[in-house]
C-alpha cells in the first residue's frame, strides 16, 4: 500500500491488548497495520469458508480482503486474533482487488467501537490506515485498511465449507479448535459438540435481542457473517434506525427486505439451522439420531430469544420484572412510534423523564409524538404497570433506564459527516465520534447536537454492500 497514513489508533484497545504506547507513530507498526510488512514471527493467513448469501448457497467464499496477521495473549491471559481488512488480494479474492475504501473502513472502525461501548458482543478495531491509492467502486475512492481484533473470526460458513465438501475429519478438527480455544469447559466431554452448538445457538439468540433493543440493523446477515462466538461480525451496510419502522431495511442492495429490522430474529434462527445442519456429522453417526439432537438444539433458540428480548424491553421501560403481559405494553408503544414515524433512540431515552405518580404529561417524548391520543392512553397503562410493582422512585428508575437506553448512537448522517471530512484530509470529526461513543449512555452537554434527529435532507442516506 503506497503512502500509508495512520488516521486513528485505538489507544484504549491497545492497552487491553498489552501493546506498548511507544509504538504509536512508529513506522514499523504502520507498515504492519497497512499490510506492508509481517508481524514478527507470524505468517499471514486467509481463511476459506462458504455461506448462504441472501438465502442462496455459495460453496466457495473466504477472506477475499482480510488477512489474519497475528495471534496474541493479552495481559489478562485472553487470546486475540489480529486481522487486517483491505490489505490486498488473498487466495480467496476471486479476481478482485482485496482492498477496502476509506468510506467503508471509517464506518466499520466507528461502529465496532460504538457497539462495544453500547455493551453489544462484537469484534473491535485497533487502527485505521489511509492511503492515496485509488480504488474503483461506484466511483474512484482511496484505499484504507482497518485492523480488526477478535477472540476468533471463525464463522458459521467455516463449518458449512467442510460439510458440503464431505470433509468430516476437517469439520471435527475445526470444532475441536473452537472448543479448545473458546469453550474450554467442554474439552473432553463425550457430548461436547452438542453442548458447544447449544451455546452458539443461545449466544446468537441473545445477540439478536441486543440488536433489536437498540434499533440496530446489520444489513447482510449471511451465514458467512455470523460468528461462532456470538459476536457482531463484518460491518457493511449497517444502520441504527432513526424513525422507527418495523420493516426498516438499511441496505439498499437488499431489494426484497430479507434482512429488515423485523426479520433479524428469524434470520438469526435460520442461520443457526444452517450451522446445525453442517455439524450433523459431529452429533451422531446415525443420521436420524443426529437430526433429533440437532432439532433439540435448534428449539433452544426461540425461548432464549424471547426471554432475552422481553428482559431488554422491560429494562428499557424501567421495569423490575418482565411479565408476559408486558408484550402488549411494548407493542403498544412501538405501534405509536411507527404511526408517528418517531425516533426510536430518542423516544426511549426521553421516557425516563416520566413521573409515575403524576398526571403531568411526559416531558420530552410527548413533544415528538404525533398520535397524542393513543400515547396519552398508553401512558395511563404504563404508569399503572409501574405502580403495580411499587416502582415509583422516579430518579432511581431514570438512572436505570438511562443505563440501557443510549443517548447517542452512530446515526448514518454522523458517520457520513466524518467520512466527507476525512476524504478531504480532516480527521477531527472521526476523533470526536470515537470519543463520544466511548460514553454513549452519558449526558455529554457539549455534544448535545449529536443526539438530535438527522436533518431532513440527510434522512435518506443509503448504504450498500460496498459501504
């Protein structure tokens, strides 16, 4: 990569990884983070995998623009893989350039860290390197490389790859590796594969609940973009909803809305079914017996998701306990937000200001609601629900709610502003956002404008699979 420039370095993550501060700005480090030189003592690796892309089976995929450049142990004794995205062609680039552009690299760099500080399971980013090298996408853009960090980048599609090639020995080897490195409590157990897959399914269900509760849409929920550790993986055309819409589609390449907001939980379950199918040879020698075990594991998804989702909705409403009847309360509020095209993040944040024992209208949220008659009726039910569990300490409840309802999320117009400035060589806005999203639940009065809805002319920013 010509003329590599260190645009941003994640000091906090570097500390967690045990990387010395002295290396910041070091030319040797920049060379490694750009992909121009190897990590000492490690040969770069690109992984093969397959996957279902928008529901269609693709037997040969792989790290077309990603290279694993190191495996390290953190000071806490945890294993981390360090991977470059955009460093050039790999054996799986399928004739393409293996590059990433500055636009998409900024989006991944920002969002992975924003998600981490929101408390969502995710891969993270250590650095962002820019270059003058031209890259052809919809237009000619400049190249960039992000350095991604994760306990593992193994995907559902990694197992599909071996299953569809009838390479059961390699399938077992990969499963043993994942268990030994990431599920060590299962090592040596006779039913370790079934227990491991159960944990993967349950982690995936809980991850979907995290996404839904924050209004986050992934955009490309292919099986090759799903992690066997239950992490948010591969940030492409993602988006946090501004106006609430059940069928919001954040990826304008998703013409049929397969990965719409409302579809994400079901897609997560379907992807788990593809992983389970690929791992049937591990569950039992007899096909019917394997199917019965796999079906039992598959059926864990729905109750785990439902429980995790209701707990998250209850937390967002400041409730101590989640009751079955709360489904009606949650759906009532979401219906009001949808009819009025109200902002998802702001509405839940404002709701913390409600007084449980007062008849005074709920300040903040009420000013932004369109269907006031329905909302005022809903507030009566909500106050009654709060009082039913003696939940009338408004200040304590507000504090709890503000720990789960973020003030700031990475809205598309915020990312776009940072991208446009960076394309002109100005990285100040990128730094502001990185600082802002380290504390997404805190009031940051000097940055209050970053919590506002997008301007009218920026509500329709579109992202695609090249984003």
